[in-house]
C-alpha cells in the first residue's frame, strides 16, 4: 500500500465527514481499520472528529482506549453517546471497567433502548447480575427479544442457574434447621460450591452466599470450615478473625482438615507463628501432611534441628524427606541456597520495615510470601501496590499478575502498561498480546519489538513475524535471525521461526539460505496452525504458507538458471 494511496483515502474520509456523508466516511474509515493502518488512520480520524463524524468518534475512541489513553476515549464517546448507540455502548463498557457501575448502566440501557444494541443489552444484564440482581437480569434479557437475539438466551440461563442454586440450598437448609441436622446442613452448603468460579465476576452473589454459609455453619462445624474458606477468598481483612474462629471451632469439633487449613492460610498471610501453632494442632489430631509443612517452615526460617526432626518423621525410605535432609546438611556447612530460593529468615524484618512505610520492603515481603507456596492474591496486593504506585516495575508486574488471578482485567492491563513502560519484558509481551487481541497490529509490533530488545527470543520471533506479515522483510530479518540462531529445536516456536525467517530471506533474494528454512517449516506447519484457533479467521488469513513460499522460491531459482543458460 503506497503512501499516496493512504493519503487519498484519508483525505476522502475527511471530505466525507465535512459533507456529513456518514456512510462514505465509514467506508473510508474501514479501509484503515481492516487494512491494519491504524497509525496512518489516526490523524484523519482526528480531523473527521473535528468535522463531527460519529463513526470517527467511535473508531478513534476504541484505539485511544487500546493504546492506554482512557480519558481521551471517554471524552470521544461522551461527545456523541447521546445520539449514537455504538458510542453509548462503548462509554458504558469503559465506565463499567472503571467501576462506575451506576453511570455505566445508564449508558448501556440508553444504547439498548435507543439503538437496540444487543451487546449493550447483554452487558447491562451482566452488570445487573454482578450487582446481585440475577432474576432481574434474566427477566430483562428475555424481554423485548426479537429475531436474531439468540445470544441473550445463554446469559439468561446462566443467571437463572444462580437462583436455582440459592433456592435449592435455602430450601435444604430450612429442612436441616427444622430437624437440627448438621449433616444435612453440611450437604446443603456444599451445593454452593457450584458458584465458586462465579463470585469474582458477579460479586453481588457474595452477600446471599454468605448468609447461607452462615446458616449452615450454625449447625455444622465442617460447614463452618467451608464458610471460613469462602471468607478468605471473598471477604476483606475484617473477615479474617471470623475465619480463624470458624476454623478453630471446626478443629475443636474434630474436623480433621480444619487446623491444617488454618495453618496454610496463616502461612499465605505471613503469620508464621500462628501457622506453626495451627500445624501443631493438626499433628496432634493425627494428621500427617502438616508434619511436612512444619518441616518446611522450620527449614525456611533456619531452624534446622526442628526441621530435621519433622522430616525424620517420614522415615529413611521417603525420597522427598531425604532430599530435604540433604539440603539441611548443605546449609549447615554454610553451603549456598538455591539461586531462586529467597532467604525467608528476612520475612519478619521486611514486614517491620514495610509497616514503617518502606514500600520496597513491602513488595519484597509480599514477593517472598508469593514464593512460599499457595497464594492469597487479595492479601498480597495490599503489600505490593504501594511499591507499584511508586513506579517499581517488578511490583507493577506482580500486581498485574495478581489482578489477573482475581479477574480484575482492567487493573491487570493498567499495571502491565506501567511495568512495560518501565522496561519489564514480560509486561511488554502482555501489551503486545493485548494490542494483537484488539487487532492493533502496529501497536502490537512495537511492544513485541520492545520486549525483544529486552532479551526475549520469543518476542523477537513475534515481532519479526508481524513485520513479515506487513511485508517489511528487511526490518524483520534481524529479529528472525536472532530468534533462529539463538534458539534450538526445543523451542516451541522453532518451526514458526523457520517459516517466517525463510519467507523474509526469500523476499530479500537470499534464496539458498531460505530453502532449508522453508522446507523445515513446510514439513511441520500443520503443528503451527494447530496452535491457533480455527475461529480466529484474522490470524489464519495473515499467516504465511511455507509450502507456497517454497514453491515460489523454486520458481525463482528456475528463473535464475534460465537466465544463466541464456547468458551462456
């Protein structure tokens, strides 16, 4: 695509916007979107926005948001949301991602009622359900349905299933309470397990589940243990004392796992003295697994005599215990810890410094807990976020990862952007993936190239691949050469590297070098294609075909031979 052609289409877009010809403006805008010329399209969309074109507002807002300028995206959506359903929907989604749910709901409803925007209707239903109004959400989705609205049915069915679980558990608890039957109460509470994966996306379900768990725990200490687990996963810091009380009560009632579970939860929170006491209670109750936990706790904290005693409980034939005993012997002699093993003896010191306001110490403290084993993401974030806000790239990356585990995807992407801009190559890769997901391939290429410059061989291959796909073969060559020459056959992306590197070399006229690479790629390309979803038609359409590249190479070599023969 020539610069002149792009300029011609861009000026046509602006002219259509000035003429208030929305259909023509959208057609010219689509040229930039579907041709993946986002960088080139932005200045023309900016001019079209000044001329008042609605579609330019919507399109530019999308890419401002993808590229991290959410304030600009919001302003663009707001400017025309009142009379454009697409922008009303985009604004509603952005506000919902930012936690401004009330206003988000208003704009989503506006998009549905004034433009029959089906995605807006579905998102409004999901917002209602997230606020704990699942029956209302289901009824709303099923109202005013028309031909082609089939997408609402699966969401309505899902929200109905929430109510079915709650109603069934409540009815079973009614019977259990009437009979004062703890076993029946326990069986009833277990029915709530079906919702475990839903609480993150639909936090409005938590209060009703909490009330049912509380009812069950009044009759059954074991149900109380499950209630404690629920509290640690969905509650705030104020819920922790109640969770401890429930677990201790369950332990006193003879629930075998309760003390061990308390020990694990305390370890995740860095409360090692409490964890040790809980593990000892579990051992006293006849549990074997907590002996291992006690051995590891003592080992990590440098209490080698006690660690040896606990690992010795497993006998000489236990290979894992023998391995830990050997590690202790090395450490006793002043030998080094494993390169990737933190010195957990520093935990109390780091916590003290963190509580005194040292944000880096807070991050290092939480990072050690993260490595300890098991994760309480909600608790760890509170220690890590101050360092992330202060600009620490390690902290920003880890907070991003924890937000992802909590399904807080907007926060995840925000923190990955912070870490990427500070030079974290993992976050640069994530930003490349995110831009790729939104089909902003130019932005994606920049992030992958940045990750490659920070040492990632995989990202070097991906950056080179994107360059080949836009026919920038000379730019692609050094990235793909590095990925190929520094890699080996154990690389999962080895065949893909060969295909794109060979393609770049063919187009650069280096036919002899390209031949072996393309032959290798053609032989294994079916495995490469299997890595991509058959539904991702865009990715598949942009993928090279090494067999065709090899065929073109053979033709080029034949042509060279013919030229040589003619010269002779």
